[in-house]
C-alpha cells in the first residue's frame, strides 16, 4: 500500500503520493517509519492524544476526526473538502474524516477489493479462534494463507487484518465476532467471504442480545452474506447444533454439514481422548473412512477438526493435505487450553481466555479424562449470560461434582454453581469459595502435591490468568531448585 491508495479510498481521487505505507496501526507505540496511525476513541483514552507520539515514531500520516495539536492546518487534508488535483501537504500528513473507525473500514474495503483471495469466515459462540487456527493450518498445506491475528475479530481487528493482504495470499481465514445484530453483516461487507463456517450457537452475550433467537439471527448473518452456490459460496454448518442446522434454509450458498451424526456430509465416530496427547477418531466422508489423531485437547475438539477438514474438502484439498494440516498445528496456536508446570510437580490446565457453560463443561470433560492424584477446578464467574446466568452456572456445578476432588470458586455469581455442585453430591468439605484470585494462588501454593492437575477457567473479566501466571512462575522455580 502507498499513501495514494489511502487517499483514493477516502476521496475517490488518485493523487501522486508514492510514499509506501509500511503498516496501519491504532496504537502509537506500534508505529514505525512509514506507518499510518488511525486515531480511534476508546473507553480509557483517545487515540487523538497520541498523534504526535505516532509521528515521532515515524508515522507518515494519521487518520483523525477532530482537531489535535499535532495536526497543524497546513499539514491537514479535510477529506470531505478534497478536490481532484489538489496538492498534498508534506508529511507527516493528517487526514481528517468524519469518523476514524469508518475511515479505517473504508480503507480496508478498498484494499480488499484490489486482491482476489478466497476468504473463509468463521463465527459462532464457542471455538472460533481454535477453528481459525486449524483451518489456516489445513489450507496452508497447499496455499499461502493469511489469518486473523489473535482475536482480531471485530469492527477494528478485521479491517486491520485485511490491510495485511498482498498479491501473494491465495486464501484468508478471518474470525468474526459480534455483540449485536448487523455486526457480522457489516464485517462480511468488508471481507466478502466465499466460505462461511458456523461453529455453534450458545448463550454468549445473551445479556446484550436478550434471547437465544437473536443470537442465532446474528450468527446467521454470515451464511446470508455468502455468494450463491453457482458463484462458489459454501456454508459449512454444524449438523449437531439445532440452532445452526436450520441456517441451511437462509443461504443461497452450497451447504456442507459436519458433526457426529451419520446424516452429516462429514462425520466422526470412535472419538477417544488421549489426554494431553490429543484426540483419536475416524472421519467419514462419502466412501472414505480416515483414522486420525489430532493434537487438540478434549473430546469436544473433534468438532474443531471436523470444521477444518470440511473447509479443506470444499476447497478441493486431498485427504493427505488435510491430515498434514491437522497434525501440523503449532502448540502455540492451540490457544484456549494449554498445560503448564505448576508448584510441586503439579500440572496447570490454563483455559483462562474466557468462559461460558459449554466451554467450561468441555474443559471439565477433559479433566475427567486425565489421570491425576487429585483433580482440582478453579472456576470464576461466567459473565454476559443474561437470563441464562443461574441455569448456566448450575449446569457447570453439576458436571464439576462428577469430576473434581476439590472445587474452588471465585466471584458472587458462582454461588449457583456451588449450590448445584452440593445438590449433585459434592461434599461441602471439597468446596472452597474465595473472593479473590490471590487467595486461590496462596491456597494452591501451599497445598498442591505431585500429580495434582488444576483446571483454571473463568470469564476474561475475572482475570483468571493471574492465577496461572503466579503458579506457573512458582512451578518453574520449584523445578529449577
């Protein structure tokens, strides 16, 4: 990208501005020579306060929507007043738009239109990020493939990913999240996906959307945005999810289903957990039966493998390429649940990125599969469940009662979880209700023994990762000694 591309995307006029744009950033600390800085307003601070800092780091232009001291009149181009042939001021240049988020998206849409990769979009309540990583791994067996970084799945992150496109990319795998209706539709307008994958529909963000029907409606925006079957559109749908399967009626794209049912186009059987070594199962597709072992933790991960294989199949990959991709996923890309050494030769299962009832029960199922001298679950509150808050916590509590030798909870909402764990047979002596993460760290540091396995999980806002960080550091110290 060059500066002329940015200006054309915003004004419609091509100018003589050959300055290369090295990267587009929203954090002035990430700015470097040749970068474009987008000043976005935020809850804690406003990017407009850091335009000068971005220029000091070498940014050649900044996208702003209000006056800032760093943008003197003689170096500012008001996009709405720009005329063909108008000369540009020297760099660093301030491009003033009505709204910087809309401006960022406009630049990203323009840049996306210059290239023709096949785009695979992934949405759903649970499993988006791990699915994205595995789909990327599978497609990378044949194609040069771009993927969303981290959890860049919203109205800011997705445009930033699109701005990394260049002519060398043959495929792009994009994660799409949402908080409300119409958001996924807007992301699809930017990304223009060809293949859409829906993982599942659950009570994530129920507090915001109000009903499961509205969550389903929001997720279905992806399949509705796909091209028709004649134009190469494919909707990859979870046959096992009763809210996802009917989305087949909402799209003109070809429908390809996956699941554990023989009615699905691609289905799995003989699913077994190999503990920390991954899972084993058999794929079934048309006349093929393929036995597989995949380095994903927990039996529930078979659905992740099915999604990735489904994308590979509809994109024309051979089974050999699909299996190479499934088995090549880097450990660092498995994201949501990883193991770490803990104090006194214990093992920590770090699943602290976020939590909802389905993902927490899945993590407890993994804990149940593992051999341990003692199984401990440290569970924080699950947020944004709305009317499902009590029922969701109770479902987790009953499953925990079947699995753990010790249940530690943090946060007032877990009272439902604790109450149900007791009702399902877990003795009060095996339950510890705490108010803070530090109290959990202190207790575990004093009581963990060799062979203990500790699952740590909770909503992101509970900062359960603090517990893992504290215990993992202690674990390394013990091992060194």
